[in-house]
């Protein structure tokens, strides 16, 4: 059993000056019980807390650290950039280089605008889609999370569902009315909405692989059918690849599934751990963005030179080392088959969803294909399992409604440690 007295004290202290003691809700461990660990440093597969405990990390800063923590290629690029000053608020050569690199990697992107988070990317993308089409409404899917922009906090996944506020107070009725929702993987529901609001839908936005209700993959033909529907109805199809971009393939889920949206949003890996997001798409749509066009979007720190250096190093590495994706998949396959054996041995009801280096366990016997089926998972069991894993030095996402992300720093040793801890933790969770 890992002890964390310093983290416990810090969490008490944090609550006096920070809402809930954290700067992003899920970090508070509310859904799983217990106190969060305050992290001091991380290297490769490991994170170290204020009590000198070591954890093998399966979240990797919620996705960005695909090469493990403090990857040398990224660290060196940042160190080289720092002496030139931290921000200019004026254009730099690096911004062109990273834009060209993104255009070369992501099939849908002909032009791209850098922002500072995934939230900014999705908020901006729907504004541009609205400006481009002259329409107001958008369709999103239940359990998908697109950041905390008002328009998206309707049936939202991730922390919003973990904390039981899928429809956040503070979002005006007017805004909420412009967001229509459909169950994930349900084309008929989308068609019904489109027919009911003929000529009013600006955009359909989705995670092409959903990671924010736990991991849910698109059903056969779902993405292709949405593409065809959008073409027919003049709707802008937006893939939110904040999680999946550069993770499932160098060109993200759109490359993997061979479906090209009109616009894409990016975050996480694109900044190599620095706060970066981006949105991009077809030339004629992106020409609507100021100052080329009338749709306003701006950022004091956008294209920040340090963040661009980290992102450039990360993306260049991934583009030049496509074997990374095979390695990540092989590692994740081993984790998943080990877990499946454990759960069968213990006679547990479970579903494991996996694609490439993303996976989730749901404690349910149902297939998990949408938000409703995700919610059949036994979350009390998940909470016990999470804490038992933490006690064994394995750091998972502290919520059922999140995906796990494997990094290249996870090797044979960490895989064995994980599978052993999984068996023991499941047994412990079964005891109640
Ligand atoms: N879209 C998706 C698919 C995400 O997973 C997230 C964050 N997990 C966001 C948008 C929001 O990104 P950020 O937290 O950087 O604002």
C-alpha cells in the first residue's frame, strides 16, 4: 500500500485557494475516491510524487506524452528555443514549418491555425463552419467531449459526465438550442435530426474514435456514412482528433479509416506536452478565418515559439519513425490480452475496447458502442479497481469515462508489472 501523506496535506491546502484543489476537474479523483497525488517529476514510463512514490503511467498527461515523459528529442528542442525568449507575438519561421508539417501529415488539412488548447480548436472550428455555411446549428454525439466551450457542454463526456454534469449550468438556453445531439454510432438518429432541421445544420462534429466515454470505436461504415450525408446536405464534417491525431497513425483516425473530413481539430500530441491546439481543413473553408476572411479568431500566445519547438520535434519524430505505431500497438495488444486472461480467470463480466495504443476496460457484459452502453459499466467496481492499481504503483485515468494512452516508454517490464497488478487489483475489487 503506497502512502502519500505529503500529497494529502497538499490537497487540503490546495482546496483553500483553488476550486476543488485542482486546475482541471478529473484530477481531483472525485469519481474514484481517495486523494490525488501531487507530481514532482516524470521520466520515461514513470511519474514521481511528493512522497517519492513511483508510478508507471498509463495516461501520459492525457495523451501528449506518446514517447514517454521528458523525451529527449522534445526536451532538447525546447532547451534550444528558450534562450531566444519565450514569446514574441510576431510571426516566426517555426510556425510555417509546423504548419507545413501538419499539412503533410493530416489528410484533411490544407491550411491550419495554431491555438493554445483543444477547447480553443473546437470552439474556433464550429465558428468557422458557421461562418462558412451561414447556418447556426451543430450536431454532436452523446458522450463525446470537445472541450469546455459552451456549445459542447451538452451531453458531454469526460469530466463532465464523471462529475454528473453533462449539461453544465452557465450555458444559455440559446446556445444549448443550437446544439443537437445523437447517440454515437447511430446514423439514423443523425438523419432524423438533419431532416427535421433541413438547411440549418452548419456542422457535424465527432471524435472519429471516441475516447471520452471510455474508448468507443466507430461502427463499420459509420464515418463513411456521415461523410456521404454531409456531402449531400452541405454540412461541414469536423473530426475532433485532439486525442486521436498523431496517436492512431501519423495522420490520425482519418488516415486509419480512410475518411477525410472537411475540418479537423488537434491538440495534445501536437504540442509535445506544451499547451497547443490547432484547427484546419479545406482551403476554401480556412480562407474564412481572419485576417484572410471575416471569421474572427486570435491569440496572444498562439504559435508560441517554445510550444512550436516542442510540437515540431514531436511531430517530426513521429513522421520519421512510423514504426512507433507498430510498437505501440504490439505493447497495447499484450496489455489487453493479459487483462482479458485475468478477467476470464476471475469470471468477471467485462468488455475491453482497444484501438492502437488506446484502450478502456468496462465492467459490463454488454458490448460498449455508445454512451448508454458505456454507462452500464459498474463504476463502483471501477473505483475500487483504480485505487488497488494505484496502490500497486500503476497510474490510470481516475474515471471510467476516459481512455488510457500507452507510450513507447512502456516495455516488457512495465507490461508484466501491469498484468500482475491487474490480476491482484481485480481480486481486491471483487472483495468489495
Ligand atoms: N476534444 C477532445 C476529443 C478531447 O479529448 C479534449 C480533451 N481531453 C478536448 C477536445 C479539449 O482539449 P483541452 O483539454 O486541451 O482544452
